[in-house]
């Protein structure tokens, strides 16, 4: 139950953070493109900033709750470990052949790797976000990231990686829709075979 609650709170907060972040980005683009208005949140720069900071506190509180719970109960260790390159390669090739076995509530090695990566991307987004938000107060952090402008690029790339994770996550849920049930009710029958696979 705590993991499921944290998951859905995170989904809401992260969506707000990404869409409001795109609104902020549009006010001062780093790259030669902007996001369409329908894909942003806040309506203008000040509105985007207000949404971004409101969602930030929710995301940080939820992230700390998840981290403390995961470490205190051993959930993170049980869920994400062990993880070896051999296991990742085995499960990756099985997924490409549509023969990857999946049990609800148990991650395969590819999923474990993706979750570890997204946790690291989240940390990079938080640290670079702090250096952008308070570049004077967090001057050593800003300097470590290569300065304010470079920190913005790091923040954007971390966000892009998180968005990529979300897209892959949603595609996998679409391929194995029964996994969604377990994140809502906490109960789901194990799947006998891989993603849409013949035995």
C-alpha cells in the first residue's frame, strides 16, 4: 500500500513538474525549439514557476517518504537487487524475442536497471534544479555542475531521461495491462508467459 500510494502521488507530481518545466523552458529556450502551449502548465512564466514549485515540494516529500520506507523495510534492496550485466542482457534479449517472463510485483533485470537509472536521473534533476533555483546560495553545487547555464542543460537532460522512462513505462503497461491492476488494487494474478507471447 505505501508503495502504491507513493507511485500515484509521484505520477501526479511528476506530470505537473514536467509540464510546468516546459512552460518555464519556453520563456528562455536552451535549444532551438519550444514546447507547444497545449503541452505546458501554468499559462505563462510566473504561472509555470508557481506550479513547478508547488509540485516540487510534493515530489520531494513523496520521494523522501518512498526512500525512507524503502530503506527501512528493505523494499528497495528486495526489489532492485541483485542486478548484474549478465541478468540485464539475458532479460533484454528475451524481451526482444517477446519471451520475457513477467510476474506481477516482481521486476526483471531490465526493469531493475531502468528504475535505478530513473532514481539517478531524479537525483540529477533535484541537484541541478537547486543550483538553478538558488545559484548564489548553492554556489559550490552550481560550480560543480559547470555553472548556471550548464546546470540548466543538465536539468533539461535529466528531465528528458525521466520523460523517456515514463514513455517506456507506459508502453510496457499497454503491452501487459494486467500489471496496472496490481498498482491499483495490490492484487493481480501472475502472468504465465511473457509480453504477448506464445509459450
